[in-house]
């Protein structure tokens, strides 16, 4: 809501309140006695003001309620604001407004799918904290659907701000000389602390799925198609109830606008060939399971569609057979009949690792770097639990896990290397030290950007904030 709209609502509220007072008194609004009474009234104390605009950044208002919400969220999450929170919190909100304003100028976009994903992560966190969906709704005084609706705009703004910050610093870089110079002469206790890191090799086998189970899944999907075609229900309703893709099921199976390259090849081929939004695709098999797809819209090289995913169930007999086979393979590796590298290359079902002799890789989303070294907390839970019991070079017994496609598989792992927690050294931990320097450079760049942005941005604040000590100069003009 723009400033003019919010101001208009506040004026209307004031008029309604005034009218209510006159009506209660039983006197006309233009009564001379009433005028004299109003004239004598003093300014209402700040504590009695329900809400008001306290800052304006460009054409974006900051309300008193915005500050209170952020304060309460901080208290709930244990955040401690430096200095006076009454000054710090409005300034932090104002800084975010600057990034948001620039994102609008630069036409930064975020997808509804991204927003929905962020909202669902937050709601899932709340449900875990509350204990159940019902308890969360009781605590919040809203249904989950109402929460999603009320959170949408805030979470969209968060994504826009994040993307704007990323765009601003995308060209910031550091050289090896910059890294060496930064850490040169620093005392040891000032060097970054590197937690224990491991390299892990993996072999997986997928249990055989009986033909009867595959037919059961396909028949179920055919039944869904018939029900939608006959008009008995909607595709979105069935997706919410039955789809085994947790990310999209909550959105009625909707994926949002995506490019061909982000989809499974078999899925993309069928989805991009759909032309009629009233028709449902044939059954598609992917690494995730079996799907039916419904077209929503196409925009250039992107598509928005719904899907329902069903996964065949793995029976205990098939799991037992795969486990025994992997245990046999592990024994052969220990006996030297062949190496773990060879077994991973020619036996493993895991497409992500078998071309690299089973070596697992980790992508750091913050630094966008890819490495074979994992912190224990970044390993899948089932693998971390097993790796923690191994010595370097040891091969585990077979165990069950959920792979990245959401399927139950059997696995064995080998601990290839382990580096205990230590203070970083330039020879062994250059990337860690580089990231420290890079983060510092990016932070400095963003601070300079804020200072420059302030010079050309309209700012107005209530007089009571003009005595504050702010992190940035330039707010008071």
C-alpha cells in the first residue's frame, strides 16, 4: 500500500472516531461548546496512538506497528539489537526499504513458486515449534490459509531485497594477494575456525519394485485423470490430497513458471508439448516416480503447470534383498576383490556420484561453491550417523536412506578423508579464508551503496527520532 493510500485510511479512521465521539455525546458536530472543548484538548500521549507513520523513505511509509512487529519477532528469536532498539529497528527497516526501492527500479522479479516455498518453510517451522497444525492455528488465531495470505507480500519483499543485494555484489571479488594481506599478522585466535570436515564415497542400490505395485500406482493416476475429465473434482484438489511432492502439493500441484532446464528431461518433454489446459497428460515416469501433468500457462520459454506425483512403495522383501547384496559387495571390497571406486562406477544406482567414483559433492548456497568436503551437519542425516562411526578408509555395512529424489534406497559408504576441527591455514583452507575476506568486501560495498543511496532519497521522520544515534549518517535532512 502506498503512502497516500495509508494516509487516506488513517484520515478516514480519525473522521470516524470523531463522528463516534459526537454521536455518543448527543451533540451536533458544529456545536460551539464542542469546538471550545476540542480546542482545549492537548496532544494525545504517544502511548495512546494505535498506529501512525513514523518515517517515510521515498514514497514508502514505516508505521509504528512495523517497528513493534519487528521488535516482537526479535524477542521471540532471541535477537539483541545494538544501541537503542527504538532507533535501531526503524533504521534497519528503512535500509530494507532502500533495497526494495532499487529492486523495483531495476525490475527485479521473484516467482510465486519461490514465495510459496519460503512461506511453507516458515509455516513448517512454526508447526514444529507449536507441536501441530491445530495448535499453531490456535496460537496465531488464524487458519494456515489465512497465514499464507497475510505473509505473501512480506515474503515477496524479502525475496526482492535478497535478490537486489545479490545483484549489487555480484561483481565484487578478491585476489589471493588480498586474502594473504588480510590475514597477515593476525593472531591465531583471530583466524577462522574450521569445523570437522569429511569426504565420503557412496554406493546405492534401489530395491526392485514389483510390477503389481507399478500397475497400482498407474491405475490410481488413471483414476485421477478420469475424475477430473468427468468434472467430479479439480486437478488442484486431487494434488493437495494425494500428490507425494510436498513442495507443490500444498499449492495444488502448481510448480510456478520454470524453464525446461530446471525440470526432469522426461517430465519437461511431456509438459512443454501440452497445449490444452483442459486436458491431462499421459503418465510420465521420472527418477522421482510417476506423474500426471496439467498445463496452466506458457510464457515464452517458461511454463507453469500442475502435477500429481505418486511413488511406488518398496516392500520389506525387496529392501532385504538389496541390503544383503550390498553387504556382500562391502565384504568383497574389504577382501580386496575390487575397489570401492570400481564398485561405485559400475554398480551404484546413484547418478550424481557414480561418474566420480562415488565421491559425494556439496554445494554451498551462500558462496555458490561446490566441494567434496562436508561438515557433518551438511551430510544427509542417515549418512552422517554412519560416517560418525567410521575410521578413514573403512567401508560401512549396508543401511537404508532416502535419496535426493525422495526414494528409499540401500547404501554403503566409505570415509575417504577426515580433517578434524582447527584454525584455518592459508595452505589448507584458502577457500574458507577467501570467503571471509569476500564477505567483508561485500558488506563494505553494500554499506557504501546505502550511504550513496541516501543522498538521493527523500527521507522524513518524526521529530522524536532526530536525536537518535544511527549507524548511517544522512537520514536527517
